[in-house]
């Protein structure tokens, strides 16, 4: 295939693209990436096009079309070729890990004969029609090794706070589609930074499954845990109690609110929700406990189930009051994982059913790795011993 002729420089394209939003930016990026491909081949051949030199290591031989899927959309590129077929661009190895993992999931579905027409169209666009099992294996090898290394890394910091959560994905196992639990643990380090400590795929959220998770984390060096926030799943709670004896446990206030909402009619929800939110928004444990007693009494006749839930489990959502004031908002629920779950859902909606557990674990871990890297850009919490300026410390305590 012949190369596209384009005499415009990047500045000219940028000036034309101004005001066109993502479409304009995509044009600029597409042109820039095309030039990167050309420079890669020039470096590989050690010669410019039509350049005569004794150091030349080969010759150009046309182009092949290739689509690059990015956050700006699909980019249509022409990958230059050399006559010997030895040149391989590194550009497509620089996909974000989660995009590579998503692509591999789709390709594996296609190869294993379980792809839908939609998946088939996507894999054709990404990889062409000629997809073999050996190609899939080769694509997966490097990413799987990176994922494995990250999941088994040593934990050398102290983690005072843990946030534990789970979601479910559909996985094909022995010719059956089975719901599998995706287990996640976030650690907030003593220096105030947060990271996802690991990802696991298990049959369920049983005590045994979570115990394996916590044991593995301890074996990798997890220490210093003082506070854990999670949902109230029975197996998870038992595992937390067993492996983190003496630690404070906070029941996720968001999950608790959802449980309450499920017990009341749509007509009564606004009033009840507002009453429960007043408990959670109290400035101190004492005022929260006082307001809770008032709400329990007020709802006892009309909403006995909600009243009973608050009476039996209300104290579980107030543990957060034992933390410093400036930590409470961030650690009263598992909401810090909301963005991760939204991004994961957006991708798993495309896959629908993972071809096997390994594929599911690859994608959720690749996304966790990238989320942790994003988090390391900014400190999440400030601990008292990290504040040297007296005025700043007074502000935190206010």
C-alpha cells in the first residue's frame, strides 16, 4: 500500500483542528504517531528514504494499514514495512495495559469460538482475520508476566488503613457461565499514599476465599493495619476478624444506605434517607449516637425493619468517628473504588463473558496497576506526623 501524502506540519494541523474537540486532537495525534512510525523505521534501517549510505541495513517496502484504539477514538495508521520483513514497531506494545488486556479477552473469545458478531467485528478491526492460538499466546505472554510480578510484589510499607471490596463478573468455566467474585484490597500507606495491594478472582466471597487473600497479603509483607472498611458480607467479616484481630472495622455507609433503601417504598425514601444521612453527617460520635436513637424511635412503628437495622447494626457505621477528623470523609465507605469499578464495568460490558478466569484476572489487574500509578501522583491523606508547619497542623485539627 502506498503512503498517504500529507504536506502539512503539526502546527498547521493543530491550527485547523482548534475548536474541533476530540476529533481535532485525534487528527493531531494521528499525524504525530504516523511520524513516530516513520522515525522508528528510519532508525531501524539507519537511513532516510532514498538516502544512499553504506550504513543502510535494509530498504523500505510500502505500508500496511493498522488501527490504534485510544481514548481519543480509533486512529487509522499506515505502518511502514521493510523489504526483509524484520521491522516491528514498538508503538503497539505501548497500549495502556487495560486496553491490551481487553483486546486479549476479545481475541481469546474469538479464538475459542464463543465470540458474538460484535466481538468478531472488534477483533477483526484490531487484529485482522488471521488470528491463531499461538498469536494469542504470544500477545498474552509479556502482559501476563507483568501482571504476575505486580500481584506478587513485596509490600514494604506500613498500611494503617485498608479498604476491601468485591464485584462479580461472568466467566466461562467447563462450558458453563459462572459468576465469579473479583476481590480487591486497597491500602492507605503511613506516608498518605494509596495503592491497590492486589486482585483476586474467586468462586465466592466466602470466609475461606477472603482468608486466602489476607494470608497472602501478610506473607507479602502487609503490616501496621489499624482500620478496615468493607461491606458486611458474612464471610468477609469473619475473615477480617480472624486476620486483623484488634483492628477497627467500619461498615461501608454507602452499602448500608442501599440496604435501608431496599426496605422502604419509593414514596417514603426521601424522608428516611434524609434522617439516616443526618446520623452519618454528625460532627461527633456522641451526636451521631444521639440522633440514631431518635431516628430508631421515630421509625419504629411505620418502618420497623429499618428501625431494627439501625438498632442492631447502626454502631457498625460509626466506627469512623475514632479516626482523625480529616480522615473520616475518605474512610467512611468503599467509594474510593467507585471510579475503578465504573471503568471496569465499561470494559467488561464489551466482553460480557470472560473466556476463562485468567482473562478476567488479567483485565482487572491491568486496570488496578494503572489506577495505583495514577494514585501515586498525589498524596491521599495527611497524617499528623507528616505535618511540620504548626498552622497547617492546626488547620487539619479544626
